[in-house]
C-alpha cells in the first residue's frame, strides 16, 4: 500500500473500510580481559584439542580468574552503554560508547504545528465478548495468570473471530495454522485496537510480536496513503539487529494480503539499500535506535507520519544504554501518537520511561512482575570453578543432547565465544559461534544453519542472541553466568516456549557470581526449582541485588 495516493484536496485517499471485520461481513479495505597470552584455564578435562580452551596463563588476574574485571576486559571507563560493567571497547571505534548521536536533529515545536487528524480506535467488541460478564473475564485472566490495570480495560478475546480482525489479517493468521490467540494476544489485541497506549509485560516466546503487529496493520489501513517524502506510519524500535530482522519477517508474512510495505534498518551494514527502501516509501519501519538516528540526521526519512510507535524489549534497550536515543526519537514524533511498550521485566527504569511517554495507558502482565522465569523450564544450577566449566559442559551435553535438539550456550565475551566453539568442534560437536564481531552475512548464515538444524549447537554472546526467535531450543546453558538477573531470565526464556518444556543449566562461580546468589535463589523459589545447598549458603552471605548497568550513550547499532 505504499504506492502514493492522490485524492481530493491532495489529502491522499483514505484506506477507508480498512477495518472491515470478518465478524461483521466487512471486506477490510483496505550482544581483565582474557589474559594476554594464555587462553582459558587449566585444560578443561583434558578434552579440548588443538588450541581451544588451553591451559590457564599463570593464575592471577588472567582469563576468567578472580580479579579480572570486566571493565578491564572490555577496556577502560567509557561513559556509555554498559558503562559501569563493561566500559568502552578495547579496540576503539564504535561499540558501547557515548556519542553526540542525534545532536543534528532539531527540536520540533508540536504546540505550534498543525497536525493532521488520524484514527486510532478501531475496536468493535464481538457480540460473544459482550455477552461475557466481567467476572467471567476476570476468572479467565486468573486462569492464564494475567493481570491488567487501567481505565475501562476491554475484556479478553478467546478466538481469532472474537478479535474482530479484518479479513486481510485473519487470512494470513489462519494460513499459519494458529488455532487460538496466546494469552498476551487475547488481552493485548483489544487494548491496542482501542487506540490506547499500553504496556505489555510478557516472557519471550509469548506471541507478543503479533500482539502489536496485527493491530498495527489495522491502524495503517485506516490512514491516508503515503505521499512523496512521507516517512512511515508505524515505527518499531528494537535493541538488536537480529530481533529487528525477525520482526521484519513477521511483517512480510502478515502484511502480504494488504500489500503493506516495510523495511528494517540497523548498523553494521552499508546504508545504501536501506536508504533506497526508505525513500521509496514504507508504512512500517523496524529499526535499532542508533541507525535510525543516523538516517534521520541525514534526511533519509522522517517521523512526521508516525502515529503508532512500538518499543520492543524496552528493558533490554535501557540495559544497553539506549535511553538517550529513545528519548531523541520520541521528540521527533507527534505527541498524540499511540505507544505500545513491550518488556519482559518491569524495573524502575522502564516504569520511568513509560510514565514519561505513555499517558493514560493500559498495562497487561502475563505472569508475575517479579523476576521468575518460565515454570515450564527446569533450571539447574551447578556451583563450580572456572576450571570445571568445560568438563561440566561436556557432561551436560553427553547426558542431555542429541543431534536433533537445539542447544544455545551463552558466554560473556566474543573471544570466549570463538574459543569455546573451537573446543566443542574439536570434541566432535557441530557448533557455531555468533557474536558482534561477526559480519552480518556470517551471522545470518549461522542463524539459518541453526534454524534449519544443520548445526544444532549455537555458542553466542548476549547481544548476538538477543531477540533470537527460534522454536524448539530444548536446552539453554549459561557457560558464563550473566552479570544481572534480568539477563538470566531473558537467556533461559529461549527454551520452554509455546507451552513446551525446556532445560536451563547454569554454571555459577562463587568468586564472580556470588553477589547474585540471593536474587537467584529467590527466582528459583518462585518456580519451585531445586536449590543447591552451596548456592543457598552463598545467598545467606550475599550483599543482595546488584545495581543495573549504565544508562549512558548506548551501542550504535
């Protein structure tokens, strides 16, 4: 639909009849340094061959030994992104650093700007939903562990027909073989279709992408056609390129029937093809914050037509230091836009962002607001030393892994990712590595190999794996335990998706991870997991919850 329309008075043709619910017969219109020199410690079980995880270089602060701070590992200081935890990259250039990104964007005086009116309330309650009492709706929410807040919260829908989606949307949904909406979709669709701001808090793999994407398509089809020079109508912000690409794939799939055009922009690749797509006219733009600001500063697109804004994985965007970029982007969008913020956790930083940019919003939460993890996931914690980790990993794989199972192994550093992958390959596993120093082509190929099960063991860093949307990951292994518990919950959420069971194994090193013991024990308790006695003892002496990472300049994706 991004062909340019004319229309009476130059206003562009309305996509009128855009809603056209099938329920009512309408047609629907329209990601201390590993010690220099010695690799990783003491021959992990003697099984690594040819390099890989060799012997520890003389103790002290090298490798993963005590005292090798991650600030040192990544370089020094640095005011941005992961500032207090990581610092700026030792290679210089790019990376997690502060910058004047966005300084070239002028402030828009919306108070003195004539804004074209737009429609955003398209919800027509299905008769079957109307017949249900509030008590029945509350009982259903309780059965799905859903809590809601806000004024005039709509009742959930139980079927796709009850969602009163237009025919052009339902057609693509039914093609995918979906039978019923997921809980977050059941409650989220009516909220989004009413045109109200909303916050959705839900675990990875809960169906949240379609919870915001399908209403976005309804929204688009009720707006005037794009004119030359117009920017997108829908903007989706995502923390990483992988997640952004996966959202685009869903847009391609579900926007086919209505010819809604989209593109994705992210860093690490040349801008040429991105510029062409932006200038050709697109209704949906999926973007990482840094690259979007680049394009805005260069005049390749604008946000004047954005009336539907999505912040996906908002907690992770703040963890990665993107808050200044998000605020700069929001300053370029009309204040009466509809905003949908999605997050797996609800820390105070995300709450503050929501309170600044969402007025009168609904909130829907699937599960508890406390960090807990998915009850379908068996969480195993192995308290060990760094020297034991590789040997333990091989044991876990022998006991639980078969060639048909997908396994995702998390490591902290890019170098560690490559080294562990080489060691696993030397031990006969078809492992692949994915991290931020890989080219986009390499990352895309690795992801395809993993998705197609040509290689079912993926070693990845947090940033590279963020947003990884692959079904049937049976085992997640935290080879390096994360630095904060939000990341732990995000990592293990890669398994146990769609109602299936999963296994998450984590290696917990007292010298490095002990400060997280108390918080980890609380998470394990909430999902009735087995707590190792050593971990429980550590929890009694830990200093409590850690501070979250920096909120400075952010990675320039």
